[in-house]
C-alpha cells in the first residue's frame, strides 16, 4: 500500500467534538471501528485513514450544526457520498468527523418544463434516473459507479457520455452548500445561464469537499431521446482507432458515447463473456436523436471509420441488440480483473488533447510492457480521456513501486502533451504532486481560496493541497 | 444620467504611477482627455468616469509590468477590450490606468484536430471567425457586438446561439491571466476536460477584470455545419410563442438560435426595413446540422409551433433567403431606436427559468406601459434570457427615474421567479444591489475571493462589489 498524506491530529478538539455530536445525534453518530473503517474504504492503493466518527445528518441545518461544532473545536470534516472516489478523497489524515450524506437522499423537485431538478446530495444517479424515467427525462452523466450526485459534483465527475452532454461542471445549475463556518449559501438561481458575479457553482464543483459540503444540487436534465443506436468497430491499431475518433468529432457527429478498448481489454472481454471479437483495438459508440438522425450518424461514423482502416462494423437500434453489442464494455471491470485473478486493480486517469491521444495510449502500453505490468486501457476517447486498470499484487512492494512509476509516467506524459493528470477522478491525495507540475503558480491561487474560505483548514484536509 | 459608484482616489499614487508608466511605454501611454473619455464611454445610462491614463501593452510581460507598478503605488487597473460592455464595467470610479488590450490581437494557434485555438485577448470574434472560415471552423458565441474575446470571457458573454453552444463559461478551455500582484498564471491545460483542482478558468470567466487581466484565451471551436436552415413564425400572443419555445426545447430539438421579438419590435422592424410581418410576437430560428437533420428539425418545430397557435411559418436553407427571413432581427437595434428618434436606448438583461418566461415578458410589457415607457423586448428565449431596450430622453430626470424603476422591477421579478438579474451583461456598476438580493451570503464568499486575490483592491474597483 502506498503511503497516504499524514497530518497532525488535534486530539483534544476531536474528543470534545465527539462528545458534543454524540449528544446531538444519538444513534445517528457512530464511533465503532467497523463503521469508521468502512468510511475510509478507498479504491486506490493509498492506505486507508479512518475518521474518528461517522455521523448521518438528515438536513442542511444538521450539516451546519455539525460543521459549527467542528469549527469551534478545530476538527476535520470529511464529506462522504457512496465511497466510490478513487484518489483517497475520503481519507481522514488528521482524523475528524465523516459526514455521511447518504441519508439526505430526497428528490426535492423536478421541473419538467425547465428540464431541471433539485436533489439532496445523497441521491444516487441511478435513483434519480429511475425516478425520472416515467417523466420522459434523464440525467446523462454516468461515471460507471452508482455514485451520489453530491459526490459527483464534488469531484467534477463525468464518464462515458461526457462527449455529448459534458461533465458535472456543465450539468450543475446551482448548489446549496454549508461552508467552513457553518454558513449556508446558494451559489445561483435556477435560470439556465447567468452573469451574476463570480461562478461559485463551478468553484464548488470539483472542490472535493475542501471548501464546503454540498447539501443541495440543482441539475440540468435531458429528454429521453426518441431513438438510441449503438455501433461497434474493430481497428488494426490504436492509431487507426484514434484517427477515426478525431475525424468523427471534427465532422461534428454528435456521438453520445465513444469508448475505446485496447487489445488487452478485448481479450479480457472475450474470455470473460465468451465473445469472439477480433483481439485488436475496439470502438463502441452510442448515438441519441431522432430515428432518422441516429441512423444517419451511425452510417457517417461507419464510413469515417472504414476510411481509417476499421473493420467488422456492427450497428443496431433495438435495446436488446444494443446490450449485446456493448457487452464487452459493460462487464469490463470484472473481465479485466480476470486477466490476473486475485490481483488488485488500480484505476488511473489522464486526459490529453485528442490529437495526442494515439501517442499517449501507445506510450502507456509500451511503458506498462517495459515495467512488466498488466495495464489494459479503456478510454472516453471523444474527450481524449483514458484510464488504465493496473493489475498488481498489493503485498508485493516492487510491483507497487512499478505501478507508482507507471501512474507517474502517465501523469507526466499527459502534462507534457498539454493534457491533465486527471480528467475526471480528481486530485485527492493521490495526484497532489502532479497538480503543481501541471498548473504551477495557479495552485497558489487555489490555495488562497482555500485559506480564505476555510482559515482553520477543517474541510477535508490533506486533499488537493497539503493543508 | 444615473449616478455611478464613487470611490476615493489615491492622488499621490496615481501621479507616481503615471510618471513611471509614461517612461516605460512612451507613445503607447496616453493621458489626453479625448483618449481618456473615449475609454470611459459606456452604453448604459451610468455616468462615465474616465481613467487617468490609457496604456496599450503588446505582451503578457508588459501587462504584468503595468500591474506591478500599479500594485506598488496602489493604483486602479481597468481592463478594456472594445468598450461594448453594458453595465459601466470600464468606468474608473477611483481613477487609475486603463489597460487597452486591443493591441494584443494575435491568433496564436489553431489546433484543428482538437477543435480549439489560442488567442490574445484583443482578438475580436469577427476577426477570429474570418481567420477560421477557410479551415471549416467557427467560434459560435455571438453577443451581437463585435466584442473582444478577452472582454467576452471577462463578462461571461453569450448571445443568440448560447441555446445550442453554451456561453463563454462553456467555451473557454483555459486562460492565461496576470493577477493583482503581477504574477502570471495559466488556469488549465488544453485537454477538453479536467478534474485538476479548483476551476480557476470558470472563476475568471465573468469576474469582470476584478481578479486579474486575461492575457490569453484558449477556446473551443466548432466545425462549420454542413447545413444551416432558418425559420420564422408569428404567434397570437407572447404566451403562445413561449409555449412553442418550451415544447421545442423539451423535445430536444437542437435549435442553434431561437429569438423572440415582441409586437413592438416587429412594428419597429416593419417600419425600418419595409417589411410586412404580422405585428404580433415573432420567433426566429436557426438550425445547424446535416442536410437531412436541419430539414427534419425545422419541420418538427413548425408542427410544434402550429399546435401552440403559430401562423405564417416560413423556412429556408439558402444563405440569401436566410438573411431575408432574419432581416427583422439583424437591424433590430437601429430599427428600435427609430420608434423614438433621438431617444437613448438602454439595454437591460434578465434571465428566468423558461417555464416563467411568458409571465416575465408580459409582466415587463405591462410595467413599461404603466410607467409610460417605450420598451420593446427581444429574447434569446431558448435560455429564458430577454432584453428590453428602454427608449428614453436622458436629459429628462423623470424619465430616467421611471427607466430605473423599470429595470429594478425587471431584476426583482426575475429574482422572484428563481431567475437572475443578469443573464449575460454582468453586474458592473449597474446591477450591484440586485446581486446581493439574488445571492445573499454567497456574495460574501465572492468578496472573500476578491480580498484574497486582490488585497489592495486595485483590479477594476467598484465593479461587482463596492470595493
């Protein structure tokens, strides 16, 4: 396990806050080891750091009460959604109180005429979409995991269909948040656009709980498209697949998803799901629109991809066939793990300008091979974003060191290509050094905001910056 | 003329800075009254407040040099693009140095494969689009005026086709800026998405020069669509027109523009351009896409609008006919002024959830009538954003007072409808009181950022907040 960021603990303050909050929250306040450990569970290879207690508030007022107690006694506050973040975001390096927002899970309003809704932060995306289905609406952002919408806002999540619908930054209209002194703010009204002052909405989106805790999210919604069409195409090389992606995007074909699986991933999918796909790079696509539009789009993609050397084109409009076509992608995490049973999968994340994508992916493949690592690559390639799931034995220090060398290489290369060390996972504890490499003096201004909003440094300390 | 915000002047500091900058910039440094007055020209009815000098830098380094001198001597720095902002943004209430960025007008790079470009802040949108045309690309944001891209970023501008392409917040990928102490930062890399730290890009977009001066803008570009189709439809009432807009948006028809002109505006257009449009509310639309898609979209809109009571539907795909169809909109500003020759036109701006649009527009019409004002309304209605051009005699104090009552009414009503006091013009000096009404305690956090980034208060003082 890699070391986490370490910070000093304020034992006296923590003890006092624990006593007060126990009093206030009764059986919604937990200090048992199992509960604490569960809330430090992290999907990275960063060592878990459990909080001292976990509390389950049910209202903005209660979140504010908790933060006020923590502010008085200088005790860390760590927001928690579903625990699916990937860079040690929910670790408690200085101890403190984990605020589990999963019990704030009400859908407060759906404004169908305005294509928006207001939800509490603990509502998950699947819960919201189930609720919306009968209204003919959906919320498009899909990071894979059934994350909470507050958590997705906090990490600026995106995923497979960001290429069409944008990321959380584009789909959050307004936030209510409790700030580090317990004050409650609303960052914007419900209008679709605004020029009223600084964009605090976008500032809180992606701030990883370091500036305040999100207690309400106003989200843009979409009408469920009249038609959805899927497509799949194999390519002789990563270069050819990336060329097809670039041309598709340049032609303005409004793909809803365009996912790349490298040859290693395709092999894993074949073995896991009994498929017989050519074991070469694969693109999977989805198109949303009118019946005519999606057929036209799929045909245009097919022609572009064939020009780029693609083969074995398949496309379909029925839901059942769509699921078959995309099967290789749906089970990918589990399929990939079976490439090395018993191994731990570490998910890394970088994003580069799309013109550099082929070079970045083939570079990553070569580096993994040179380090003797099994590290299949999957990408939300319409945005130039890709992940590698590095399969390692966490008890093997040498392998862990090589995995760290690999993720460092990916981040450095992405930055050198005018890309970013993280397209959608966030900085957390894992990417701190790369943030400074990537943005230099700008990080000092981020830290200035942190210090201005949270002078005591109680909001999710040790994330984004070491403070 | 309405009073502008007044702030105390630092005479000694200003005198010293003037001396140093004169030395450094020679004939690119101006203190002549005409030049100063020209840079305080404002299209609002707020009294102009001229700076003490105007300087024309040609590089980021020079902008940094200017700001360093101003920081040492506590002298205000006011950024200037083309002077087309509308809320007194370029006024100098405490005097100081106007930094005219129009001489930083180079297009630094166009990355066609990545659909982005990097420009200096003084590049105007028409200049950029002329440059891009041969490459098959365009930059979609169109606020009407031929504004500079740095200025458009600073005010979070948008305009007619934001409904399809978003606002400046959605189209700026990264910024270079000189901050209040002269430090130069880059807010992001060139990747299409990122989760790397706080979103300083979106913080600077719309900060109206109060946090730093933008010296480079990285922008998203679009491929010129295969086909553009225009449409026009008249409606018996504002209600009917707004119903058609709402349904069109709900159906997910990707309109590129959808503009509402009220009956007064249509009458003005008929008179000015010799048209014979029915003098009832009018919607003008544009569709971008493939040949088939735009025809399908226009037909779908036509059917929806007819259901809502629309009549006299016209649609065309040729450039020449398109210009005829949209003629009423193109000349609107000049046509409207002719409703009352010699009058001054004050452009106001609010944005409401689209479900409240009909109520907001008819409310505004009724209020204007009650106040005896001529105030035709035009709206980028796909976003719920509309403007009124109030036609007044600026020398008539009573009329000015009634115009102020009208704009206050619009802002208050918009806020009461969960909308905003400004959809795209910004706060400047004109909308300060409404910002606080709209966002309450959130404004204290905006001010905390201002104080942290600009502790001396030299960056465009007296805008957004009174500091």
